[in-house]
C-alpha cells in the first residue's frame, strides 16, 4: 500500500507512515486498518475535541481503481458524541484523488493556532490560512477553496459552521453534498482549527495484477448493471425502498411512536423520480449513480434526499412534503450536520414538546408535528449553538437528559437510531445494540437481509424478519462481512457476490485470500473495535435498545411485536465468543484472531 | 387445484386461480400492466419458455405461451433459470431473496414495481399454490 501522511497541525510537521505488511493483509485498509493503527491512542483519558485527539482518514486497497463502487474513504477517531470508536465513510471523488496524490491516508494530530486548510497536490503539502473561509457553509467553502488554489477540479473535504461550533453530529463534506456524517468527526476536525483538505493528484493506483483486475472489474460492473438492487437504486435512489419498508412496518413515523401515516408514499424514491428528479449524481467509478439531482421549480439544481433523510425529515416529523425534505437536507448539508442525528434530535424535541416536557418558552416558538418551518429554525439554532440549539447540538441523549427525559431519546450509546425500526426488521435490534459506533444501520445493514438479501455464499440464512435469537449468528456473520466492506471502503449498494470481492482484492493486493480468510479479517476488526470500546468504558450494559423500540406498535404491519433483545443478545454473545459478564471478547477469541496484545491489555488489566 | 409445471395447462390454471383468489384480487387492485415470465434453460429444461400474463386491476385477463423471448413486449419481465424458478414454486427459495441475490431478474418500471411488491408476492403465492408435479 501507499504511505499514510501524518500531519501534526501544532508543530507543522509531517511524516510518512507505513503499516506493517502483515497488517495490510490482516486488516486490508479503511476502518479496520485505522482501528489497528489508532488502537494505542484510543485510551480513556483522550478527550475527543482536544489537541491530542487523532483524526484518521483512510482509503481502501480498491479505492480509486476502476472497480465497482470504490469511490469511498473513511474518517476515524474517538467520537465526541459517544465517547467510543468513531468511523464514518463517504463517497464522491475525494478518496480516489487522495490516492492519486500517492497517499492511502492522512493521520491528523495536534491543533493549528488559527484556522487553516490543507492543500495537497501530489506529494506537496501546503498549510494555508483559512480565516477567509472559516464560517462559510460547506458548499461555499468548497468553491472558495477551489478558486483560491486555482485548481477547478481539485476535490475539497470540508466542515461547515456546525463543525466549527462543536456540534456533536457535525460531519465532513465533499463533492457538493457527499457526507461522512455520523459520530461527530466534523467537530473533531473543527477542534483542530482545520477547515478543509483539498487534494489533487496525477498518480496511478498500484495494483498487484492489473490485467486480472481489469478483467474482473469489467465483469463486476456488468453484474452490477444487471442487478435488481442496483437498478432500483439507480432509478429511484436509496429512497426507492421506502414503499417496501413502509409495507413491512420497518419505517418509523412520529419519532418511532407511530407505525402508519397517510401520504407516506409522497416521500418515496418513486415519487421523487416521478415529480422533481432532474438528474443523477455518482461517485468515482460507480455504475449505479444513486445520487439524486432535483429541481423544486425554481430552476436550481439541488441534492435530492436519500432514504434516511427522506424518512428523518419526512414521516419522522409527520411531514409528507418532499420539497420541504429537500430544503431541510440542504440546510443540514450547508451547516455540515448529519441528517440522521439532526432529524432524530428534532423529532425528540417535538416528542418532548407534545408530552409537556419541553415548553414553548424553552424552545422560543411552538413545535407541531408536520411543521417543517420550525424544524428549519431548530437547525439554524443547533448549528450556531444558540438558545435551545445549544442543548440540541449535543445530540439526543444529552438533550433529553438536560430536560430530565434521557429515556425518551431514541439512541444507543449516544448515537441516534437510524430509520430502520427493529420492530419491523428484528435483526436491527442486535445491530443497533452491538454496533461499535452506537445505533448505526450500516455496520450491518441487516434490514436488507431481513427483507431477503440472504447470500448463501456468506453463510446467511433467510429467517423470519420478526424472529429472535435464532438470527444472532446470522447477524454476527453479516457484521463481519460489512466490516470487510468498511475495510475496503466499498459502497454497501454494490451487491456483488463475496467470491467476486475476494477475487478483486487478491488481484489488487496479491494476497491469495479465500472467502474464509476475507471474512475472518472482518471478524478480527469487529473484535478489535469492540476491545477499543471496552477499554474506553463500554460493557455489556451498553448493549441495549431505547425503551421506545421495546414498546410494540398498536397497529400497522408489525403490530404487537417487539424484538426479544435479551434472548438475542445471549445467543449473540455465544456466537461471538464474548464474555457475558463483562461484554468483552473472550481472551481465546482474541488470541485466535491474532490479537494477543489486545487480549493482554483487556484481560490482564482487570 | 395443483397442476403440473410447466405447461399450458399450468398457465391456464394459474389464470383461473388468480381470478378466483380474493387476496390477490384485493392486493393487486391498482396493478396495471402485463407481465412476462421468461424461464431460461437449466436442469431438465432445454429451451426457453415465455409465459405471458395480462394483469389488470386484480384480474388476469388473458395468458399465453410466447414463442420467442426476444419479442417480449410486456410492461414487466421476470427472468430466471428454470431451476431457480422451481425452487421458488416449491417454497425452497423466497421470491424476495431470489430478486435480491441475483437469481431472478426484474425489468420494467421500477417505481411501479417497488410500490407493488406485495402484488408480486401474492402473484408468486398463487403460482406456488397452483403448482403440483414438477417436470
């Protein structure tokens, strides 16, 4: 692999770091390699928004090739929202461009003494003053920096005002509205006085067997073009699944308190395609092009919402106006905030207001379900940390706690739950409860498996979507697979057989891995991230769901069902080889995965 | 009544089943569009079979065996190898799993399809219940 460029923003020093060759094979890259590299630094007294906190941006071994869905990179560190392991990946073209510069990653440490941005052109790094761009929104900042450096096709990864102001769900944005949104790493970047990183490279991506890779990626791209999921995602966007999610009862409404809603079909990807869609946007080398370009009638081309945003600012707030969802999405993008956490926290505000736990005097204006103007005002306040927004900017858990209602917040370990309800797809109960970064829907998008995407080549069975403990091993297996995807930083919508992925990895890296070996690398990294979190204070008590998700819906397709979480967790611990008493991976499990040093740290420290 | 698959008798029997099945009729009440099922050779099947269904508002108005898959002009086309289709009809392969794991290909207006997945699933249920002996 190419080196990682380590940049100390305090001292203005740089160094090239190379991972040990065995780590390349065992962790592949991306989030898994980042976890291994950052393991020594992620200790309990590390303050996420401090000068000492690391921020690592890594690509994967396929990133920037002509392979399928390989435009992504991942940002890692310690989350200021959860206090746990943080990772958030992002599409677009920035990751490939970094690799064209000759680096597979950036390792940022320290804090600049004033706002700066980085400009990396091939191997040449400049630290530039950013006072002029500090305070600009993410769309404007990208344009300003491109103009300032005089390279119109440079790729700019930036934070917005939310990241500058320490909003705990601030993200990093590039290529207009591509987002590393979750876990608040935009605030970590802002705490370093780092506004943006511009990159432009002219190099080539190293491949072990270029001819074999070219043949495989051609086949893979043709398979993707013919794939049903890819075709739906292209034609309708990721919100194309909204109708089916609603039909199965896995799309929450009214802050997870309502199973059905009149007019819910008005926010679906199908409706978007039939009404406001004007074009598509894509990431590097992707044949799917899930990104939406929409026009609300004013002639301005805007980003159309993906599924999570459509539901978060739609049915979650009892809103069925797609144009308003587009508007709220753009506000979040410009401020540089994650739409899942933002819409979840706003949903909590509406919920508390309805319950009388939050007053009009405390908010400053009334909150009514379906009122998107109020939601927009809240977004403004959150990004500026003003009035009620100062509390909401800390995320749902702390916002709820401030008003004596932490138990009402639909979050796990400080990360707000995404919009796949475990009362409609029960595998998500385990996914949310055990994800290394809180209630994440992507460390395993098991809702797809509960809908039917049960790949036999991964050893997955198709089990009842309202089942229980019998799917624990299935979930663990799928988490391992998605951890592989996160190490390669592959898009989860690239629905390719695992055999094809392992062939692509071997052709790119010259490894000779088997499917079993590939999945074991996922299991290794999953356990490593768990161990990091254990060392940061996570125990079995943290493997939980918010009370709302354990209360059955009275009506709708999943009426009366709640996932049997305790039984599922017991089976999951068994499948994982984890200690039920402490919540830690067992010593033997860690040793078997080649993590003897981690086993020593975890079990010999008591 | 379960009928031997494949064959014209199976096709005609399925038309009767669809028109008699109350749940299908209700679920598919808004469905507009004909559908072709292209059964590709595998296992004992040596030549492609194309079964055509004219589906309209919960009714199956007509069925036909088409001669040539290349001339299919239906609004929706479901395409699968014979072996996979047989597994679906036997209940050994879930139709959604088939669609999501590259075993059954769907062509047509995907917006309409995603809004009407329940209709497709009811259609498959009727086909399963209509199937007796298999080639």
